C-alpha cells in the first residue's frame, strides 16, 4: 500500500512524498522541505506507524524539493537509514555546496523561507544501492534503477509487491491541475546542470520496461498509463531537442538565449493546454511559469555546456 502525502510546497498538490507500507515497516520516498516534516509524521501516525517503524528514508535525487528535509526527518526516525544515489549521498552527508548553490539562485532570505536549515546526515546512516539492486523491506521488495537525464544523481524505485514505480522527476511532471482537460498531460523537466535529452529518453524506456502498472512521480500522485505517458514525454522531448539545437547553434534570431528558450517553451505549453481544454487559475499559471522558467534555464545551461565541449 502507498499513501500519498501532499507536502503543500508553494501550493497544494505540487509536491508529494510517499509513505510505503511494508508490513510492519514503513519507508518514505522523497520528503520535500523541512516545512513538510510535520505532515510526514502526521501521515505516519494516521497510518498506524510509529517513527521507530521507519526503516528507510529514500530520496530519488538530491534536489531540495525532493530531499531538503532528509536530515530533519532522520532525527525523528531513530532506526531509519537514508538511501541515496552515489552522486547524491555526498550532498546529503555535507549539504553545504548544495545550500550555497541554492542560495545563489534564491537569495539567503528566500532560501530560508522555502527550505529552512538543511541538516546534514551522518555518513554511518546512509546506504548507497547498486544500479538494479533489490532490497527486502518488511514484506516488500524494492529495486533501485539508476535513471539519468533529469539529474545524474537520480534513481527510481520499483515496488515489486504492488508493481508500482516511484519516479521522482525521471518520468515527467503530472500536476493534478493539468489533468482536468480532455486528455491527461505530463511534461518533462529540464533542470539546470545535469539535463541530458538522450539520457532522459533512455530513462523513460527503462521505466516502461519494468512493466510497472503505475508510476508515482513526485509532482504529483499516481500516473496509471505508462505507455501514454512515455509517448507524451517523447513528443515533448522532440520539442525540447529542437530548442536545444537552436540554442547550441546560436540560431535564436535577435533574442538572447534565455528569452528565446522561455518564449519557445511557453508557446509549446500554450498549445498543449489549448488542445486539451485545460484552463488554469492565476495561481496555477504562476506555478507552471516557475517550471517554464526552470526548463528554459536548464536548456540554456545544457547548450552552453555542449558548445564549450565542442570547442575543446
């Protein structure tokens, strides 16, 4: 059984954490920010578990809307071990570089408002699974599958008992606010620093190849048709690659790279929403605008990195 916990990040139904019921043991998958910890602990209690019953705190990757509360949550779960990708684990143990990077984006005051104080995790309480490794947790088997593309420190988790896969950001973003039109809608996330379109496509294929009956993206809730989701993500990736190639070649007309990328992404989203008859509130439009902004930043960064590599 899986319980979806709304972490109430920025607005309701934007970021989830998942509570896995593994017999007499429990696991959290992703944990959002320190502000979500009371919500996670309340869900634990409401489902008949105690903090001592939490065996693992699992993070799909180390981005702070997924893993910002790891250290604080661990303090409340005395028998738990943190499970992280080998590239994510060092930033969980020593989050200083992660915090510095995020503060440079948000500013110190806004960072504090969004994330609070990021607590380090003792190295002795971190476990790094191998790619493909299967772990027995209570009455459940969990398999960890490395999925680059969105981030090179990302894995997904297949719950073999329920045939569910927890995809973090590796199988797109599927906000409930985007599911009210004629057809459901999810989209890829091209976050800065690590985005790689080819790896993202490979990750989608890996996820579908597991044969999972449903996916649980962190943003947000269950997605029940993986093949339709795969087709949608592939279509979006084609558009992303066109924008990326224009940025890489400098073929952006008179627009500077970020303005070009943002305008192109906005136009694609507008077409998708109109085609599906999805009407967003002002708050929902603002939230989607944050994703569009992040995706534009990611493509500009990736294109600049590709040009630099080609010049060597």
